């Protein structure tokens, strides 16, 4: 099983600032990585797939990068609605898809 | 409106089974796979398995050691998750989620249900 880790566990950011979230896989997942946003009481929302492709309707301030074992989600200028938990998920190890533990982005 | 609507909360005793439903609307149900993902309190999301709603093929996570079964009713546009031999560690919010691609499975999810809380307690 591919184990996903994320850092930091919590990221405190002021509105308008840039946020950089990291995700690491225990072995290479190529570019088979997705990012999701989850707000309290809501289901996850797909942000990014293929490591860097934004899903439909996702604002351009969200960007993903990386391949192999190291990935980054960047939110260029945090808006109030972006404070949430972010999960990465690999889908390379088919069909045992695994998620990271999440990074909580909260208001500084 | 494209959505997945899940059945209501369940409370079960250890050793019992639970069957959850996930009804799709607003799109062609048989074109997409439906996955089940759960989230225990304070834990990460955990993928459980999927069903290809076009042909009924299923795949399951080995982590559930034969306790999980996914089925579907195409005429009702509904997928089901059955989990047997419940234990306290199965207490979680269970989500159904649609696979991104039509007609085959890619393994990322673009539409989620609202979740069903399953509580296992004696």
C-alpha cells in the first residue's frame, strides 16, 4: 500500500497570502495524484487531478505541481472561502487508492 | 441537478451488518463508476471499493477482508454498500463518490454524496 503523508498538519495564513501545501508518497505515483478541499460538514471537493490539472470551476489561484513522490498544492492568494482541510490522494496503485492525512489551512 | 443522495444515519450493534444507498440523479448513471470512501472521526479518508455502474464489475480494498460488498440497481440509479461483521472501528461517515471518467475507472472523484453516518455501539 502506498502511504501518503502531508505537511504541515496545520498551516496558519492571513487572507491574501500564499499557501503552500506538501504531499509525499511512499513510492512513485507518477502524476497520478489528486487534491481535494473539505470544509466542515461538507463532502470533499475535487480541486486538482493529474497532479496539475484544475477541475471544472476551480479558480486559477489553485495550482498543483510535482511528480513521482513529491507534490505541492499552492493557493496563490487565500480567500476567506479557502480556509478548509486539503487532502491529497494517489490513484497510481490501482485499485488501492489512498489519501493523505490532510492539511488544515486556518486563519492567522 | 447532478447529485448523489445518500441514505440516512444508522446505528448498529457490533457484529451486525449495514447496507447504505446512494441515489444518482442528473446524469446517466450507467456511464460512471461509483466508489465508496469512509472517514472515521479524526482519520483520513479511506477508499473501500467501487462498482462499474455500466457492467456491475466491482473492486474492493483488501483492507476490509471480504466484509464489504457493493451492488447496484440501474433502474433505480442507485448503488449500495454493505458492510458486515461491524465493529466499533467502523464508526465513520461513509461517502459515495462518482468516478471522473465515463465508461472506465480512473480513480479520482468529481461528485460526492453528502455522507451517511454509521455508528457502531453496543
